[in-house]
């Protein structure tokens, strides 16, 4: 099946070292799907959490559909993610370890379904972020120098 990217979380790899990823479905309403198809999704400050054996995504902004009138839902509401019990138990065990977080990385279409890729990662310290930025800058300079040769 082909995957079509809808939105990415720009701060996921900057703030966390992602060690493992998992794919999850998401529960949405009709007007939200129409808004997603037009690309009106912001994942900048979103995160995921587990509550009562269910996984939810919080802080993801899906803009209201223009022609949706009374059927539009709250753009910032918590949305349930679809995972089976074994996956949720595995995530619960990993999240109980010190410093691990559940971070949404990207949202995409897989066939006709909307999927969310979740990452299990540890938060980076400030010096780790600085090292990553310096490394990225050095690689960019090398690429520019090679191109100009």
C-alpha cells in the first residue's frame, strides 16, 4: 500500500531520541477526515498518553471543515488511537521506565485509512540538542562544499 504524508511533528526528533516506533489507527469523524484531506493538521505540540488501558493523542490541531457547520468537532480534542491490547501493554511497560515518553511523529494515509506513527523516546538534554544542531550544520557545509567543487 502507498503512504501519503499528511503532517509531521517538527519537534519530535529535536526534543527526543526516538528508540522505537509503532503504527496506530486514529478515531476521527467525517468532517475531520475532510479537513485532513485538505491538509489542515498541526502536530507541533501534540503528545500521546495512556489512560485506563487506552491510548489518546492530545494537542493535535485539526482545523474545522469550512462546510461542516454543526458537525464540526473541537479542533484540539483528545483523539483515541487504535492499538491492540498487547501493543498497549508493551507501551505501558516501556513508559514506566524512567524518562521515556510517547511522541507522535507523523500522520499519513495508508490506503484509505489515516495512521499515526508513535515514537517511544527519551527527552534530550540541551547539550544533546546543541550537538545535533552542530552536526547537522557541519553536514550541510560539507554538502555545499562538495556541490561547489
